């Protein structure tokens, strides 16, 4: 496995997560960090590099959300979402790139969201930011591929569950009243008719995500791309 450095604003939750990871035998480090502060991000990456001696993989997953109508959303609410997620991702990528470039290898994964592709009620700032994250990912991949660094987005539409017996894979759909992962006994369960793929080629700048199709148990299509 890999050694893991994580950051968050809340120290209590951060310490709890680090303790859990260490209980699993993972070498883990937690550093309180605010993604809206460029120097704090630089310090986090430098601390992680000093502690572990290298940085191979970056997973950007900062998030915030403001749900409201367009008329009710202020400039500051748009700016805050952009600053936390889009600019947070940019700051982290900027900080790790020199480490990966020196090593001649690296992987950057930017967690976007389904609102990059679809419209949902009262989530305009999410859509704007997730679309920007996806576009930033493509542009960054064009520049880092020559250094052996691939950059890919993920669009979290569902959570895949893989049964040990090799039977049909079930995926749990996200909904506002969902507790998260649903098994294939739940009301929101679905059977996998397609797959979620994240493609990357070592040493190239090509990055792409594709979601094929999911169907519900009675065969009707739930959603697809």
C-alpha cells in the first residue's frame, strides 16, 4: 500500500481519520490546512514530502456547497466555492508538480462531480465549479504528460460494490435522503449494465472519463452517458 498524507480544517476529525488509518497499518500523516490559503497548501505539501521523502499521487477532493436559486446566490458564495474547490485543486497541483517532475512519474486525480455534466436543482455553484475542474484537468494533463504525470477527473455518480462471490455488481445511487452506499437489497439499488472508466496512459497527456449506463432491477434505464 501507499503512505498517506491528508489535510483538513478540522483537527479533531483529521486526528480521528489518521488514527483510523494507522489502525489499519497505514503510515499516515495529518496536517490542518485551509485550501483557500495558498501558503497553507504549500506548507502541507512540503511537510508531506519531508515526512515521507516523496510525493507520487495527489487526490484532490476538497468540497463546499451552497444550494439556492440564482437570484439568491451572491457573488461571495460563487467566489467561496471557486476558491475552496477549483483554486484549492490548482494550488495543490502546483505544489506537487515539482516533486513529481523530478521523479519523472506522478498521478493527479481531481474529484469533480455529476453537476459538471447535468443540471440539478439549486446547485448552480457546484455545476460551475465542477465544469471548471474538469476543464482545468484537461489543460493540466496537456502540460504534465511529457513529464510522466497523468491527470484525470472522476465524476462521482454512484458507488460501486463488488461482491466476493463474483455475482452481479450493484451500485448505489446518490440521493438527498440516501445514507450513501446502498447494497443490492435496497430500494435505490441498481445493477451494472455498463461501467465507470478512468483512462490514463503513462507518459501521455490524454485523460478521459466515461460513464456508460446503469439500469434498475426491472431493466429500465436509470441514467447514462
